C-alpha cells in the first residue's frame, strides 16, 4: 500500500468543497427564493414563490416545509442502503471512488433543475416537480457523500491523519458554503443581460458547474486500491445499521449531533432572513458576512488542530456548542444595522472552526475502534448512521422553521433563533455522556496488540 500523505488528504478534501457548494445552494437559498415576500431593498426574496403553494396545508405546516422535511427523511433512509452497498461492494476502482465518479455530474445537474423546472403555469405541477426533484437531489447527494465520508476513516489511518483530514474537509466545506452565499452577487451581475429570474438560474448553473469539477478531482486522482486495503463487508445494510446504533459510545455522540444539526439548520435556513428582515441588510451583503466568518474560522483551524490532542475533542466540542448558543442568542436580540451582521459573523467563527472539524474525527475514532474489535470494516455505515440521525434533526428543523415563520414577521424569525439557542444548550449537555478517553485508549491498546 502507498503511504497516505497530507497532499493526498488535501486532494480528497476538494470533493467536500464540491458537494458542500451544491448543498449550500439548496440549503441557503431554496427557502429564500421559494417563500418570503419581496421588498424594495431585496426584490428577489420569494421570487419563485408564486409558482408553488404557499398557504399552510394542515395546522401551520406549509407545503414547502413538508417537502423539505420529507426530502431529508428520504435522504436519511437511503443513507444506510447506500452505505451497505458501498461497504459490500468489490469494484475494481474500490469500494468508494466508483460511486463518487458516477454521480458527480447528475448531482450537479439536478441542483440546476431545482431552480429551473418547477416554473410551469400550473401550481400543482410545480409542487409535484419540486417534490420529485428534491427527492432526486437528496438521493444523489447520499450516493456521493456516503462513500466519500467512509473514506474519512479509511484515509485517516492514524489519529494524526484523522484530525488532519477532518481539518482539511472542514476548510473546504465552509469555503463551499461561503461560495454558495455569492449566488445573489453573481445573479446581480447577470441580471441586466438575462433578466431577474434567469440571472438566479444562470448563477446556480455556474456554481453547480464549479462544484461538479471539484467532486470529480478526487474521484479520478485518488486510486483507492493503492492506498486502502479493504475487504467487502458481509453484513446486510440494516443489520449493519442496527449494530452501529448498538454501539453505546456512538449513540451518545449521535444524541448531541442530532440536536446540534437541528439548531444549526434552523439558523442556516434563517440566516438570509435574519440579515434582511431583522438587521435590514441587503441580501448581497450575505457573502461578505459569510466570507468574514469563514476567514476568521480558517485562522482558528491551526489552533483547533493543535488543541484537540492536548485538551481532547470532547472539551472543545462542548465549548463549540455553548459558543453557537451565544451566537443564536445574539441573533434573537439583534437590532437594525450592518454591525450586527459582523458581530454574529465574528462570534460564529469560533464554533464553526471547532464543530466543523472535530465531530467527523469522533466518528472516525468510533469506526476505527469497531474495526479493531470486530475485524470488519463498516466505516461507511458509521458515517451513514450519523448522517441518518442528523438528517432527521434537519428534517424536523425544516418543518419547525417554515411553520414558525408562516406569518413572515420579524418576530417569527426571532423565535427560530431562540429555539436554536435552547436546543444547542441541550446538545452540549448530552455530549457530556461521550467517553473519548476510553475510546482512544482502547484503539491504542488494540493496535499495540494488548488486551483492553
């Protein structure tokens, strides 16, 4: 086997930039463009809203909220299926890379279609088309991301490499997310040439094309069989999923992870609304604020990378939870003015750096211990099980956000920030149950041939 280097890990991380850019386009702008009310300062808010049903269907649940929630649930259900397929596969190109290489182009294309096709003259047809396209989007994202995430553990052959690869993919993830916030800026530059609605579609197409290239780079550069000696798992997908959740330490990690992603999804979905409706900022400032947050966060990466082995990932993650709770609370009480946007951006950089890096390393630790104890490599299922769980949190967040904000008033958006604050504190409390020291000690003992 060839030696795994940091250069290889950086090339691998480019793929994370690609899929996070596509994910960011949908997560950050679908609700903004398909719901909401335009105003003089932000005329693009809800620009596609007339094409789909906006009124609550039952209680305060809107069609769009339900579609997004069902999409995340569908996505979560397909995770273990794809993970099991990947773990059990024995393709010439490896267990993971062939999936990534095959799905990159369709994944980018369906992202573009989401902003183009549900625009017929029939609201019913548009509703159905939006639902189908979102299901396909989430399926394609699973087909790429589940094998990709399994490589985090497999390329992270040492504790140092696991922390390094988690650091690199966190960097490329937030760069992809940050670039997705440039969508209104790019659309603004194109608006004079192609019109208001088409400018958004062309901007999505441009960003999706960049994402596609990024996903293909590691898919063709990394020769999986040259770096990873893997054997196909013989465990069936849902049996493997059940065994994964039977792991006590993994369950403790997942409890807090679900709540964290619930809170974070509420915040991310509402970010454009917080800035435009609460702070009175033009949506074109979103990229500047996100870039500021990203830049500060990246500057903190070396500190997180060095502190993790010294202080432990658990302590830093709990710190990140409370830091995010403070950010959400500031959002809840914020007033008018650009200064509030910069305050939130600078404060959010700290938890973004911590929670962007370390949770993946925790999953990789648990997967490595399971491999050493059982002799079976089910890395794909561990990451899929984590994804399965946190997507349930995301689905619930979508329903909560669209239901709480159905009135589209500033107060309703503030309420979502308060809910995120409370749930983030709960997540921090639950993570206290995770025993990182025991996991790392057992890994060390088993690698050295000693009985734990």
